[in-house]
C-alpha cells in the first residue's frame, strides 16, 4: 500500500475535549498536505474546518451523541441537523447504548433511521457512521448491532469512540466485516497509533481508520518501519 492509498483510508481525528482552534487549523492543514479522507472533529469546530477545507478532497466529519450515546433521540437529531447545516459531510454517531443494553432494538433502529434520513436528504448526501462501542458489547450484540446499522440505512459501522474501555481490535473488525453485507463499510477507531496495527485492521476488513496519529502512520510507511 502506498502513501496515497493509506491516506485516503484515514479519518484525521482530533476529538480531545481541550482541542483549540489553532490545533484544528493545524489538523486541517495536515489533512490538505497528506490528502486524508476526512478530518473528524468536535461539532464546535465544523465551520472552521469547512472554511479551511473548502474546495479540497478532504471531507469534514464530526460526532453526534459523543461519546456515550446516551443523549435523548431528539437531542441527537438536533445535533445532526446543526452539524449538517454547518457544512459537515460525514457524521459519526454513537449508537443508543443504554437502549441497546436494555434490549430495546426498536429504539436503537429508529434513532439511526432518523439520522440516516437526514444524511440522505443533505446536498450532497452525507455519510453516516454508527459507533457501536464494541468494548461494551457481547459478540451477539456486536453482530445484531451491525445488522441494525445496515437495516437502518447507515453507511458505516464503527468499532469505538476511543473514549471507552477499549479501542479497535483485529477480532472485532473481522467480526463486523463478516456480519455486514458488502455495501456496509467498517471503520476501525480507538488506540490506532502504529502502522502495523493500521495495516492489520485494513487487512482484517476495515475500510477506514480513525486516528489522531495519521501523520505518524504515513511517516512510518515512508520510512519502512
């Protein structure tokens, strides 16, 4: 895999709660330099990123219901509406974890469907990734959550927020890939700081990598380390 191919599989991420405007601007400059697939930032920085990345090949991504997934559905819907109105074209929403763990799959599905509908109605349509936070789920819950994600009209199922008790694992990516139909993509995120892990996750079936170490991964690729 060459540098360009790897870069286009990376969501260049800065979700630290203390992130500053200057750091977001630097993230965008790095994304432009390396041609990452997107930046993934807190909602408050979307307009800044849109301004910096306008006319480029880098998408602007942000988060919804992050990182716990426990917001009321109407709040998540409003977050999504505001993010899209600000110019975001990729949304990473956290699944309704309390509903999921309570077995209320109808509520889980309905929430995703509503936000997926918003994304499809955007011009151009926005991409929706659903974070299922694998570290809190049983194997059966991971599989069922993946099925609900695709049935609800989302574009990606994503392993982790990076703020939970665990991040992306090879085993989880393989499981999600095997549970998902070909058109549902898989995003691995959380704790991906080395080129070797990123490449293993891609080989296991990930289509995107969410990481704050994107520049380091590309440098490691160029150095052959």
